[in-house]
């Protein structure tokens, strides 16, 4: 599977809770100690040049190689079933690799087994759900950057209608949609985001048609939570704006690209691998969950089409999020139908974020 | 509402044409008695070939022709395995599929996610402004019209010509056909090659016409849907064509329903293309005559020495 996230919100939430409960009993003894010189292996669930998720991690791998200078081996398209992953990890460990980087949700269980089998090897896994004394899963607070992208989108749209296409209704997707909608409402209180799930992670035909449908319904901005170029092409053809995800997508829409919510995984991987090498690494029992403040996710520079006042607002909100004074989900948070999910004065906890199975007010459609 | 229906119907070919071409190719192949499980692979190879050549040469026509040749060439390897070497057809088909997917992934790697100017719709003035059906009928690219022609041509070939009779004879009873002087192996090889060519064209349509971009795995199971469509269409190319359009129409409807905010659960909505197609084709199969059932020798390698 190309994308890290599979269909099951439930299993994600359950395993997250289960792992936190289990892990709470494990005493965090001392930092992880690596034996020998660091030798790193990256294991990808699909091709590394997939134009999206894996490519963002692979770009970070090159920065890790440049900055830290350790030898790095790469295996691509290793299926998510436990036996295939086990073989790959066994081979690497036998050849003396002692830092293994996994890149998909589907590796969660397999990598946890490997971490138990090889206590002297350090494991990190992108968008995984399992953690241990020598294993840390990591994902980014993508919603923080999507909030800023929403402000930009709401600020340039002529009308009130925005459109967003996404893969499946799971929490990590829903929080992107919700914060994008809440951001849009900052610059235009009447903004509404029509939500369209394609039920697929990589189908340019469906994605192009999804964008087209949203444009036909009068959307002024197409926000693409998926990674194919097709929605950008459609937005360009209709002379409308677009927002990208995972990588800088500006090349796909030279005229209308507003910004992309881009990953900078090197901001997590470089310090983490450095800590592993220096013997100071203490994996979090809940996994690492960095955001704007750590620079792991951010929006790409805004073009001149975004008014100066909107840019100003974005800069202020960005600074406030980094300073910890603001989150995109500060109460009140109302669901699409108006039911209150969070009262005034509170902000969503990580646990509530991972369980986000609703869309907020200001979104349209996306029936689940 | 009128605008909604016009654009919905106008977008149907983007989903329908790849399924139609692939399933008609498979109908031909299965009528000759060969079960071809490789469609997904030929389509992947076709999609990649067409996209890469369009990107490098800037001409979708060359890309599409090359995709047809690539699909046919890969099918010929399958044909050699099952017709000449008499391999097990399901295994050989799956192996060919893996080869197609693999080659497409490796060769296409530098070209992934690069969008290009694809095949454009023909510009027919005035007629495409007709409400409801205007865009479906008069604002499509040349391959849409060609696909419909292929459908009727294939039906005529199979049902009304001597050549078609030979193909059907081979699929029903290769031994008798052989006795009657039909070159069984040649008929099967030709049918297999043609099915590969049509699947290659189907793949090319996905990348060059439907989306103007190539992505690894972009066939996304459409080869398997085409294979299932063959059975539901009772091995009739015109029913396969109609089934593909029905399936495509519902697929094109889904994003539009979501875009206007229809409050229906999306998982339920995503079942609709399958449910509708199965329902309609089942009714068609029950109400129709007994003609056009599964070719009797489908999937059985023909060995002349075993003739009895």
C-alpha cells in the first residue's frame, strides 16, 4: 500500500489506546544504547519516488545522509504483510544495520515484533502505532499547517465555496479537512468546504474527476489531500486556486498554486538519529508527534495572489501556534450538524485528535 | 439540474472507456477459449508506455499506438506460454500481469506524477451545447467513438463472419475445429494478441485521456473489474460495452453527488457501481435467450495429441 494510513480508524484508535495502556506499565529505564557504528536502513512500503508520502520521507533520507554522513541502505516496495517485512529486517540486521526506519502504518505490528526480537537495534516508523524501548512511531501535526493553508484559501476565494478532496474518512485525514475549514473561516466567516472522499489513496482518474465535480459546484479553491497531479491540472484549467499536500506541488499548478502543506521529516529524523548515535535517545511511549514548532510540517511560501493582510494573519497565527498559544482546535469545536464536540476554553487532546471521526461546522458533505 | 446531468454524462467516458476496451478484449480472448488473467498487467504497461512517450515526444497519438503495441507484445508472451507451451492459463496470466506491473513501475519511475497535455476532446461546435446529451455525444476524444466502433465491429466479427465462427469454434470445441481445418493455435494466438492490444489501449486511455498523468498502480484493479464484466456480459462484446458504460456512469456520478453534499454514507455509495452493474446484467442474462453462454473449452489448453 502506498499510503501509510489504512481504512480502519477503529483499529488505529484501538491500537493507539491499547499501546498507551500497555506501554504505561513499561518503566522507561535509561536511554537506548546503540552497539557499534550507526548503520541505517530505510524500508519503504511502495516506490520511494511516489510523488507524495514516500518521496517526502526519501527527501529527508537524503538530508540525513548529507548531514550525518552515516551509511544508508534503502529497500523499496516491501509489502506490509509481516513476513515480507520480517525478511527485510532480518537481512539488514544480519548485515550489521542497527537503525531501521519504517515508513508506513502497515508496518506497525511487524516492526513491533522485530523491535522485541532485536532489542539492540533502534527502530522508528512513520505513521506507525506501536512503540517500545527501542521503537518510536512518528507522525506530524499536519492539521497545524492545514489551518494556515485554510486561512490563505479563505482569503483568496471570491465566493464562499471551497472544495477539498481526500482519501478515506480516518482521523488523520479528518483533522486536515477540519482544520482547513476552520482556517478558511478565520479569513472568511461564511466559508464552507465541500468534502469529497475518493475512497482510494492513488487514483488520478478519480482525483481529477473529484476536482472537476467540486469546480462545477463553484469551488474557488481545490485543496488536495492526495498526491496526484490531476486535481491541480483541473484547477488550472478552470483558472482556480489549489492547495497541495506532502510535497511542494507548485510545479503542478504554476498559476493557481496557493501553498502546499509539506513534510520536512528531516527535522525529526536528523535529531532522532543523532540522539540514537550519541546514546541519548529515549523513545516516547506514545510516539513522536511533532508539528509546526519543530518544523516537521509547514506551508510553502505564499504567492503574490494572497493579499498582504491575509499573509499577515497567517504569519501571526503561525507564530501563535509555534509559541503554543493557539491550536486549530481551540473550543468551541462544533460538528457539521452543530453538536458541540468541545466547549469554549478547551483544546482537543491528542487522544481526541486520534479519535476524530466527525467533520466540523463549515464543511459540507463527506457523509460517513 | 440540467447542467449537472450534462456534465455527469459528459464525464462518464473517463471511467467507462478503459473498462469497455479491456473487457471487450477479454471477451474476444475468452471466446477463443483462453482465460486471460493478465489484463491488469497489459493495462499498466499500456498506461505507462503512452504516458512516457507523450511526455518525451509531446504527441499522445504516438504514445497510444506504442501502448497498443506494448500490450500486444506482452500478450504474445502469454500466448506463447499457454498456446505453444500449453502452460496453465491462470498461472501464466497472473505471471504476465506481474511482469506488466513490474516493467511499468521500473521503466516509468522517472516519469511518475508528471502531468502533460493529454488527448483532447474533438471540438464539434454547436452540437456539444445540446442539453443533457450534448457533452456525452459530441464533446469527447476520438478514442471514445473508436471504442463504440470496436464494440460493434467485434460483435459483427464474432457473430456474422466466418473468421468469427472459427474463433468461436476454437473456444467451444478445439478438437472438432481442428478436424474441420481450423488452425487452433493460430486463432488463439491472434485472439490473445488482440486482447493485449485492446487492454494496452485501455491503459493508455487511463493515463493519456482520463487523467493526463501516470502514477504507479494507477490501474487500481480496473483489469479485474473488466474480467468480471466479461462474465456478467455473457461473453457478448456489446453487453460488455453497455456494462462498462453503466459502471462508468455510476462512478462518474459518485463524486458529483458528494460535491453537492448528498448526505449518504460514502462506503455505501462506493458500492453502487458494482451493485447496479451486477443487477442490470443479471436481469439481462435471465431475460435473454440461452445464447452466448460460457465457451465450453474456456481455460483448457488444447493438445492436439489428446484429440479423441
